[in-house]
């Protein structure tokens, strides 16, 4: 065979393979070149979504801060109102206690005097009125009036606390105090400041009649100062049925 005739002979199958390989390389290159802008666009899109989410979260966080601040302010208002209500309630309770104290509905203790009076033990002379030798309802009334006038703050008769609506009423041989029937000896206890006994002894309500009856008819009588007395609270009905506060009266 001659040199000129030595020509590279390419088979059809090999040529097809080379062409296919070149085509693949070209497609990949084109895809890479063409895909870069899309990837960049995708990345930019993702960043935008994240940025929007961050902005939304920041807005929500700011809103939560506002809600928290409002809640804290409301709690502070409640605490202030609670303190104010507690103070108001304490003031109401104080006034109620003062009213109970003034109306005799509270047990009390303090210094004062003890007075005992009982029927005379003398033999009643013929023709004498027996009523002169026993303790009368007026005697107890005068003693109570003299004690109040002398500065007594609380008084009991045989344990019955006297209040504004108390009555001392004679029923036969007994004396009705509040709703209790009492019989002699009568023990009157009164709480008051130092010198209460001396003021009582000099009071006209006592001296003008009771003291004279004690001397004239021998009524049993004794009195002494006391360092400490315990007086019970009034037990009974204090309701008013017909009396009502006048217009303009303080509530």
C-alpha cells in the first residue's frame, strides 16, 4: 500500500460517540452558564422572604412589648386600687368598731367603781310603808344617772349592759333591766376615769334622794373603786322600727 493511500479511516460508530460527548459537554456548559442567574435570583428571593419574616417577627415582638407594658400598667392600677380599697375597708371597719363601741355592742375592760345596794335588814316598824325598806326602781335609775353624769363610759346592772335603748322598769318585786328580771342584791359596775367614785358620791342625783333613803331606812349599800373591770357587751335587739336618719345626715 502506498503512503498517499494511508488515510485515517473513521468508523461511523466512533464518530457518533464523539459527537454525543461534545453535545453533552456543550449542554452542561450551557446549563451552568444559564443556571447561574437563576441561582442568584433564587438566593435573592430566599433572602427577601427571610427579611420579610424577620420584619414580621420584629413587629410582633414590638407588639408584645406594648402588650406587656399595658399589662404591667394594669397590674399597677389593680395594686393601687387594692391598696386604696384596703385602706377604705380599714377605715370602714374602724368606724364600725367605733359605732359598736359607742352603742354598747363591744365588751369592755378598764378601771371604775363597783356599787352594791340591797334591801334593808331592819325590822319594819308597825304602820311603816314596807316599800321604804326595799330597793326601788327609782333608786337604780338615780344611781345610773349619777354615774353617767360623773363620767362613766359603760355601766352594767347584775351583768346587764346599759345602752341607749335600755329600760329600768319595776315589775312587782322584781326590776326589769333590758329584758332580764333582776332581784336584789343589785351590783352596779361602771368603767370611768380616776375619781369616778368621788364624783358619783357628790352628784345631786345620788345625794338628793338615794343617799337619804340609805341613811333613813338602812338600805344595804357599799361602794369601792376598782382597778380593772370586765363589762360584757349588750345582748339584745338594737333595731329601730320607726326612727330613720334625717335628710342631710352624714352616712
